């Protein structure tokens, strides 16, 4: 059996703690260090999993790979240092809170020849993975991602929430970039940083005629994570929170003088969804990427499409 991949985790906040748990308990990984300038939180997470704590990236080259789960606004500077050190890197989404910075990191990774992955966690949601295998010819996709307000998030909902669903929408339409946008943005919460939107409603159209509607809000009182994919003769409904999926087909019965009763009905299919926790599957994918089992160039190329759409959404508002 190969030696576990020694991973340094940067960031010990809410998402960082989840990454720490998965890395420390994974059969192919070792939580080699927790890096966080805040000693109290960083050391607490490190001690919980028998790892080491350090305040900065000094000596980063001694590790096999790095996962960055720090605040979004710190991603660019941290990731640039890791890429300069020649290490494989997984960065929580978004890669950076701007297309320009994200492009810089992708270009730097390509020039250095190092694996780079963005944490689009919903790609590894078992219900999403099942739905993407089922989809044949999508015509309309509607996605909603609403949450209660989180003061710790300094960026707006476009980079924090919308980017997830934009990524799924682009993938559902075969990686095609939208050609037109209709965007409505609102900032309402008194604690939001100036320019950080609280609600985004975006409609997009693809060159092939398909359309999508994506909605993100941090003024919701409950979490909503849903997606509906409509084809000509089928609708797929996904509950991303509960990792459930339902497929619907509406049918009609040909008129028959001898038939009395319903002439229309809907076939409902509820597939059994298995699979691991999305964060576990994402980590497995990252380990395979580092190990050469996943195409490095293809993984790198899959990062920017969603970032490009979010950038255009914000420009259109």
C-alpha cells in the first residue's frame, strides 16, 4: 500500500474543520499540519487530530500537497505561494473572488506543471452525480441556493453561493458558456460590506437555445439547495441537501371509445442514491489527481468556466 499523502491544511474555520476531519480519517491521507495565524483555533484543530500547528507557510515544501480553506479574500496570496513551492493544491471555492485573480492562479499552475483543483463540492454530491449521468438534452435548468445570513462571509453571494450552481448549470449544458445574461442584484442587510450583494437572480441563455435560472440569497430563514432540469420529455428534480433525486415523465393515453378514466398520468422514478459524503469523494478525487489518475490539464480547465460566468453576472448587474 502506498504511503498516505501528507497534506497541510490552511485554515481552521468552519470549512477547515470539515476538511481536517476528512483528511485525518481518510485511508489515503494524513493531516500533516494545520496552518492558521490564529493559534487558538489552529492548534485546537491540530491537537484534535494529532497533527502539528504552524502560523504560516514557512517550510511548506516538506509536505506532499496542500488544501486551502482560508477566507476567500486570502486565497490568491496563499495559493500563489503553494504553487511557487511546486505542490499540488486544492482550494475551496471560489478559487479567488475575481476572474482576473483566478486566471492568474490557473496560468501559474499550468506554467509550474502542478495539479490545481477547486473545491466545487456539489460536483461530488451523489444526487448530482446521478442526475448528470441521466441528463441527455437539457432545455431549462433552475437552481436555488438560499441560506440564513452569515456575518463571517465578507464577499457577496455571487462568489459564495451562486458559483456552485453556475458550475453545475454549465456542466449540465456540456461545458458551454452562456451567450446572454439577465441579472437582478440586491443588497439589503445592514451588516453586509459595501458592494457585497445579498441576493442575485440571474437568467442565462446558451447558444444552443437552452436557458437557465439561478438564484442565490443569504436572507433566507432556512437552507434551500435545489435544482430542476427539464428535458423535452422528462424533468429531474434534485434535493442537494438531502441528496435525493426524483424523475418525472408525463404521458397521455390515446383516445379509445372503450376507455373510461384518466387519459393522462405521470411516471415518477425515485432512484436509490448511494455514495460517500461529498467531501470524502472530493478528497479521493484530489488524491487521484495528485497520483496521476485524473487528467491534470482537464481538471485545471474545469475551474474557470463557472468563474467566468459569475464575473459576467456581476458585470451585468
